[in-house]
C-alpha cells in the first residue's frame, strides 16, 4: 500500500494500482468514459483528468493512466481540473447527435449524466455534426454511429473478452466509425455486453425503443438460471413484467458480464406452453381442478404405493429449499426405492472466454445444490439407466417427477417405460412430453417466479429472487411440496422459502464441523441473509462498490 494525498486528505491505496480506481475505493468518483475496469485502458477520452504533483511539478493527467505511488499528491476538485473536464465533454459532444429525447439510453447515459453534472451550459461548436445511418451490426444490436464517442469499449470487449474480434473502426477521417469487419456480424455468445459497455446510446438493442423508459423500471437482484455458472443479474421489471436482464458485478462468478443465453434466453419461454391449473387425467383428457383436489389425489395414490413401488425424480432446476422438502417426502413419506436426478447437459461442453468467463455445459442452475441437499438427507441417486428398465418392466407403480427442464425431451425407450407406470405425477411450469403422459400435473413456477437458493458449479450458494408472480393458479414449487407434506401429516407450516432455507441451513450447520471452502454467495436481503449468514450457510459479500 502507498500513502497518497487526495484532495487534501491522506489515504492508503494499492501501490502501482490505477489512480482512478484508487480514488473510487475511498469514495472519490472521477468522471470517465473510455475506461472500464474489466478492459484495458486506451486513455482516449481525457475526461478522467486530475491534477497531480505540487508547484512546478503540478500537471493535469488522465487518472486512468496514473499508477499510485508513495507520496502522490492528487487534486480532483481544482478549478483548472473542472475546466479541463468541461472542455473534454464539450469536445466529445462536437460529433455527438443531440437526440437525447428519442435515445433508448436516455436516463442511464453516462455522457448525459456527466454533461449535466460537469459540462458547460452551452457548446461553442456551431457546425453540423457528421451524420451516419443507423446500422444493424447483428441479430439483436443496432449502431447509431452519430451518437458514438469513440471510446472503443465495444471493440476492446470483442477483442479481449469475447475474443471474437468482429468490431473495429472502419472508414477514414470524419467518415470513420465503429463497424463490423466485412462478412462478419456481431453475434458472438457475449455480444449483448457491448450494449451495457457503450456509455452512450450508440449501441442499443433493436427493440429497446419499444420498452418503457429506464426510469420507470424496478430492478431486482437475482441469479441467472441459464446454466450452472450462476451469474449475478439484475432483472428490470415494469408493471409485473420482466423487461430486461442485466449483469451484476461479482468478481468471483461473472465479473461484469452475462452471456446472451442468460440475457435474452428467457424471452424464448413459450407462454402458450405454461401450465396454469392443476390437472387430473380423466380418460384421454385433462380436467382442470382446484389445488385441494389435486393434492389429495396425489397424497392418496402415493400412499397406496408407498415403499418399493415408487420412483422419484429430482430436478436440477429446483432450489435448495425445494430439494430439501422433496428429499423429506421421498425418504420419509413415500419411501421411494428408485430415485434419480435429471439435468440438462449441452453436448458441446463448457465455453471459455477471456478473463475466465465461462458458459457452462450444464444448462441447469442447481445440479450441485440438489445433489448436496439429497446427500445431506441420505437420499441416494441411482443412474436413470437403472430406473427406466424397472418402469418398463412394471415394477414402478407410482412416479413423481419434479419440475423438469423446459427443453427436456423423452426418448422412445423412456416414453415406453413411463407408459408402464400406473400413477405419474409431474410438477412443472411448462407442458412437455412428460406432462402429457401424467396422471396429475401440478403447475409450478419458473426461476423468475420463486425465491430460493441455488448452488453454482463452484459451490457458491446464491439467492434467486421472485421477480413476478406465477400465472393462473400456478404456485412456486416449494409451496406445492410444503402442502403435499401437510397432506401427508408432516407439521410443515412454511409460509415463505426463508423458513425452509433456515431449516435447511440449521440441518447443514448441525452436520458440519466447519463451513466448507467455497460456501459463499452474494446475497442481499436483510433478515434472511443475516440469519443464514449467522448460521454459516452463506457468506454475504457486497460488490456494490464497482466503478
Ligand atoms: S459504439 Fe459505444 S462503446 Fe463503441 S466506441 Fe462508440 S461509444 Fe464506445
Ligand atoms: S453463463 Fe450461464 S449463468 Fe451466466 S448468464 Fe450465461 S446462462 Fe446465465
Ligand atoms: S477514462 Fe481516462 S482517458 Fe478516458
């Protein structure tokens, strides 16, 4: 560490680190545009100006390019610093279309905010700026080149993180602008990050102008459920409708980034396939019924088959709390003999990118957590290859499948095996081949519609939050399982997944002599997080101090 003088105060900062970041960590924000902490520093906008040194040594420098050293004297408040900053902004506005009222970035534009806080009241440049046509760079992203301030964040991201290199400065002189190389499109698996990185409205999603203005959005911190990486996200909602998913900084998991699967994949969910009501098969048709009737039917029929003749399938899409309830039902009530865990693996394997960002081949959020919870309750998974033949030979009379992955398909052999099961319960958010074969369908929730914890591939327990309500009569899965437990005579009075998490946490802590390595997660949420943390189940981290 080095001692530096910053605006008259003596502060400690990491020696050799960048001055802009060092100032930020002690609460002094230095305006900047081209610099981004996840990328290299090109030092091209000159907005991050600060005065360093004293007397004749004093000079104005870009803070993103100054290493911290012992005794460094820094002033970010002096009049000449403010004037240089205002002039840098004025210069950036020379080529920038002043169309804030119709720009999709308005309200969260870094340039707009800086000009409003640090800019001159009037610009002195009277010539018309060169105008460019808007251009589609890829399937989702549009370039408004006359808003571009040439910060090069988007180009550096494609070179350094996505490592796809399709973006560059093209043309010359006043015609020069950001574009894709001939024959290329901006469609790499991380392409959406350039929209977040662009400090102005030059790169936007094509449909961004159709949504509500950003100041009407409510952000909820949660976890992406698109794969086992468990990227931290903020889900923006407007009138109980999910509008967009943005990355939330976590240096241990996803840094500043999201993949396009996590960012846009939820838009592909087919609402027409949602199960809205509990369903009971009557002949070839399903009848919509009330919850009490469906739960009573499941309880009665499972009790008739209790023991040897029952199979149960956990889902790697369940939260830890749901897995905990299901494991109790499987072990203590149904005494299922054949138990398996179903997931969803991408055959192409993990995809690795610059800086360590990884899209996992396991397309479920919680395979590790469900396996951990089941092991804790001494529930042993068998290979599905051992269970399907038992079904096919008629030795399984009843089976309960918990919320499968929306993309899951059955093989011909699996379909034939399930046809031999007398009573099949499927708890799921979406209609599927599996639910079509069920005796009873219990309508569950998607990850956006329920709260609970997921354990990612590295063993980090993180909090997934309910963003919107499930449709129709659908319930969060923990509530369905809790009510099934009550129907079977268990004293489960859970009204909230928090209570289940605490019960699970207490059990885990009771079984542990120390909290294992990697058992930590980024969780915000007052009482719940505090209590779980005290129990040692999670470790709360706060990365909100990003630049
Ligand atoms: S398009 Fe945006 S991110 Fe890319 S150089 Fe221009 S202003 Fe920077
Ligand atoms: S890598 Fe996985 S967890 Fe991260 S955003 Fe993509 S799908 Fe979601
Ligand atoms: S942020 Fe330092 S020069 Fe642009």
